[in-house]
C-alpha cells in the first residue's frame, strides 16, 4: 500500500523545517516499510512569487489527491503589503475550507526535559500531555447573520451568531471520543451551557454520544472554569473538546503552558480522517535562512500524520520517542535552550532525530 503525502514547505523557515521532517519520514519509511510517496508543491508567498496567487490550482488539486498534507508555514514581510485577498495566509485558509478540515487537533505536550521553559512551576507542567480538539469551520466565527448595523436611534450595533447544527457537533464529537479512546480514555467537553443554548445542545449531544463510547470517561466543564483549571492543574486533562471560539483561546493558553512554540504540532482533519499537519508556529522571518529554526514541531506534526491519517501508530510512536531521546541527549535549538546549554542548528537537530529513530 502506498501513502501519498503532499509536502508544502511554504515561506520563511518553512522549507528548512520541512526538509528535516521529510528526512525523518523517509527514515521511518525505511524502518517501518510504510510505502510513502512524497511530492511537494507551492503555497503562500513562494506560490505568489511564481504564479501570482497563494494557492495555485495545481497545489489545490495535489492536496485533494493526497492522503495527507504536511505544511511548513506561510507569510512574511515581503508579502505584507499585498491586498488581503491574495496574501499568503489565504493559501492556508483556502486549503482548510476546500478540504473541509473541520477538526483541529492541538496537543500541548511538555517533555519533562523542557520543564524549565514553561512559565509555570515545573511540578505543575512537567510531563503535561493534553490534546485539545477544536471545531474549526463553524460556530460564532462563521454563523450568519453577522455584521455591524445602524439602529433606529442612530447607534451602531455589532452582531454575530453562535450557531451549531447537531451534525456539526456529532462530527467533532466523534473525532474527540475516538482520540480519547486512543489515548488516556478521558474526555472533557467545554461549553457555557449555563448561559448559551447552543452549548446546551452541544452538551446534550456529547452525553448522547458517550453511550457509544463506554470506555471513555466524559466530563463537562464551563469554559471559564476550564481556563482557570488549565493554568491551575493542567495535568488533570487528557482530551478536551470544544467549539471554534473557546478552542481558539484555550488551545493558545494550553500551548503556552509548554513555553516553547517550536515544539508544538497540530492537525486539521476532514470527516474521513484525511488531514493537513503543521507546526503551530508561523514562518519566523526573523530567523529564516539562519539555521536557527527548531524543526521538532514539524517533525512531531509528521508523527501525528502517521498516527491520525495513515494509521501507522508504531512509526508515530517511534518518531516521538526519537525526539525525546535527542532531548535527553541535551540537544537544544536556541528557542528551547535554558541555563546556557549549548545550542545546535536546524539540520543537526533533524539529523539527531533521524539517528535516534534509526538506532531506536
Ligand atoms: P511566528 O510563530 O512566525 O514567530 C514568533 C516568534 O517565535 C519569532 O520570534 C520566531 O523567531 C519564533 N519561532 C517561531 N517558530 C520557531 C521555530 N520553529 N524555532 C525557533 N523559533 C521560532 O509568528 P509571527 O512572527 O507572528 O509571524 C511571522 C509570519 O508567520 C507572519 O507572516 C504570519 O502571518 C505568519 N504565520 C503563519 C502561520 C502559519 O503558516 N500557520 C501561523 C502564524 C503566523
């Protein structure tokens, strides 16, 4: 069986970090006989430079045809002056909407070796391993009607609509329950059911779905309490599931618990489990081309791709273990180096993960 993977390096540090992730995927391919077929295409600013637009038709076609997509990052000052409609970020949004990637998986993992990088006390965050499942294509960010109108008294009023259809709740619920089943078996659904009817329905549907997942322990939490618990005792969580807006905010808070943006992978999935995988960070133009970028978030995104879309869990585990091994060996790029530890460049870090994977 062949797995067709489309690689979209993008801009800034994108090509540097994707190169390292590709090396790791190729090593995993050899070790686990995965049958990977990796091709690449243009997206973002680099696509604008060549074709005039951030998401060329050839890229979209290749993305639709691929089993999974690995993206670096897009954007940079070179394209900041362009019209909003053809900015690099539109390439990313176009991929998400065309591929109907409604399920956003954002793990917040703090490797014990990096506990000093967090702004919280090491004992609170060391070993943290949370997965936030965020609904990505619905809720208040997309609900109609929306706008700014002028009232009869001449005052302006802004309004949005927080709306979820039952089917939208069920499909993100399924992603979350299945992720919880594959991890620690605990799912916390976050809502504001004491105030918002849309989340009363959300809660009802999660409860209904729980009967199909007797092996998953479902709990509910109001979003204000969830924010508080994330910074008070984050290790109580395994998987959290929530709507678009709450997920936007909570996933950033959870990400920062780990203190290092260069370590955080993410996935965006469609209904069939096909996905686009990318680091949570941007294209870091301030360090692009200098060999300073941390490739681990992209390498960990590749591991997520193997686990969630390609069903190659053993290879995913082996990549994650290899990352842990290089951290144990004391290798640090500048963003995760603490207490004057010696730093390594992007390529050295990628090579070390390959070597730990091959020898693991
Ligand atoms: P950023 O995430 O690119 O950078 C923020 C800071 O983190 C910078 O100091 C950067 O050097 C550092 N950093 C980021 N990734 C790193 C890594 N792997 N290793 C080491 N250090 C790293 O965010 P920004 O500066 O706000 O945005 C820069 C560009 O990226 C903008 O054009 C923005 O639109 C774009 N962006 C793209 C995405 C995406 O493609 N998904 C996401 C966010 C921002």
